[in-house]
């Protein structure tokens, strides 16, 4: 048996390809099928199965494409309530792939329809468990993403109780040397305290994961519910998309209209400009929002946090290569159908003034400071006393709350989000100078 972890850093998403005796099973594959097909080809194997732990909220899965193109059987818990053909797996159900056995473990808590999959090797030994969003390295999947969403309506408190029993009645019963392969790592919004490590063992989690340490259910539930981060707008949309099944990525990307010039963009449609902030501030189409796309960032998350599901938008990039990349990144969360047109930036009619850092440092009271970090970040400590906190995901809707009378300085924690935040206020707030503190915020943090 060979296990390959395929990790998408921008989404902090871990998926898996497992090969045995010339057959490949996939667990929670992302929208782009390329790495899974490459793995199968490299091992002279055939993709025969896709195991879905649950309908994911943060990315679009390719399970339907593997079924239609490769004849793979989709295995999922029947509680998901899908609209495609599948083979149901409930607690303790088993299926053999090659020489290994996949055993379903019902592990609700993050969602009410969640399976994990325990793999038994050819000798019947417990080898690895693919835990989806139930058990992470150092954490467990948050319980508040499925309130009012999906096939089953459950409160987050009910889900918290389910997670307590999942941890202590299911995972705690596994052998200590069983490898733990989760669907997410640090940086994912599906948990709140994940380790940077991308895999673990049951024994290590029993010793160090907070969820195993809390033996009292009410205490567990209270700790579990507090301190969760915001929920991006696209999360409920992706849950429903994955229950139905996304269409093949290549065909969907191909249909996105490519424009020849920014002049072809219609008015009153949101524009997402993915260029570096320096280039954006120098020249951009008036009203554009600067959601940067570069290696190591969270473009997909912030696109889906700022743009409502179903809201049409234009996509603007620095060059053709970047444009094609960003169309594909949009498709990873199922947003390619919302792109009204994609275009390489050729000219703009607006620019953004640069903040006089010396004046701001000496006289911060002359400015209205807008802190667009998440509430949990602000609770950990303010960078500027008197700053008004309006988290970035809420900024488009709450721009009217920005006080009048002073120029505005927007900051986040490192400079990435403030590029988007300042461009939102530049579009929505009239009569005020809007400045981006950008990466200079680090200087003030150190101070």
C-alpha cells in the first residue's frame, strides 16, 4: 500500500491517494484532478474509488468528475443527502480496494453526516485513519458551519455533543500507532488551533490534542464553541455544491469569457483586481477591489469571503498567465461561474495616494484607524488604541460605519488584507482620503 498526501497550501487542504495492487482510492479530492491522475499514472494504477468524508464547505470536490470520467465509485454517508449515484457507507461498513480494506467510522461533530475512513492493511492491521474535518493535528473541526446548511439541520451545540462522543467513543478506541491524515492543516478556517504538522498518530493526539484531555462533556462543549473564527460567505454555497457535485473543472474554466480590454467591462459589476498592491495603487479601474493572488496567500478564501455566492464579478490580472491561474483558483471554490469576464489589465482611471508614514507615526490622532482583523485577533490585543474594528468579511456591508471628518488608515496584521480593505473603502466611502498602512503595520506591532 502506498499513501500520497496531496496538499493545497492556499486552502490548507489535504487530500489523499491510496494505491494497492494497481487500484487507487481517493479521499476528499480537490477540484483539479491533475495531481490524482498523475499519481495513478506514475504507479500504473487505476482510480476506482472516491471516499468523501462529508460535503466540504471550503472547496469544491472532484468526486463527480472521477465517477463520470473514470468510473470510480463514490462512497459517502447516506445522511449527506446527495443527488448523485453513490454507494452508502455507515459505521463499520467495509469495502476492499486492492489488498486493503476501508472501514467507515461515523464521526459527526464538525458535520452531522461525517465519516472517517480507517484503512486496514493486507494483514488486517489498523494502519491509517483519514479523518476529514473531524480530527485535526492538535484540534477538531469546528461545529458551527452546518447550522441551517445541508441535508440535516442541527445546532452547533448539538454538534458539539456529537464531537465529544466521536473523540471519546471512536477515535480514542483506535490503536496508538494508527496514522492520522486530516483534510486540513494550519491556516484553514475549519478549525481554530491546528498544528503546522500535516499528519500525526492517534497516540500523539491522545497525549497532546486538547479535545482528548477534556473528559467532562459540558466543559468540552463550552471550550469547543468559544473562539471560533468568522464563516466566509461561500462556505454554505460550497456545502450545497458538493452535495450536488461540481462539473469538471476544465470545461467550467474554458467557459469563462476572456475580454480584450478593461474597456469591455460593464459598470456596476464588482471588479476583483488580483495584481500586487503597488501596481494596483499606481493605476486601476475605479471601484476595483484589490484581492491579491500570489504564492502562499489565501486568495480563494478572501475572494469567497468578500464576494457573495452568485454575485457576478470581473477578474483582472497582471498578465495572461496570472489571469489563467486566477480563473482556476476561483474554480477551486466553485466561483468560476460567477466570473462575468476575465481580462489582463491594460489601463485604469484611478490611483491610490500613499500614506505619509512620518506624519501618521507622529500624529495618529489626526486619522481614523480601521482595524479589519477578525474579532478573535483583536481580542488578542489591539495594535492602535481607539481603532475601529470592522472585520474584512463585513467591510462592504458596514462601510457606512466609518466615521467622517478625518482621513482613514486601514490596517490588518501583515498587509495582505489591508490592500483589499482599503480598496473597499475607497470604492464605498465618499469624501474621505483612504490610506493603506500595508506592511508598515509590522513596525507598529513591534513598537
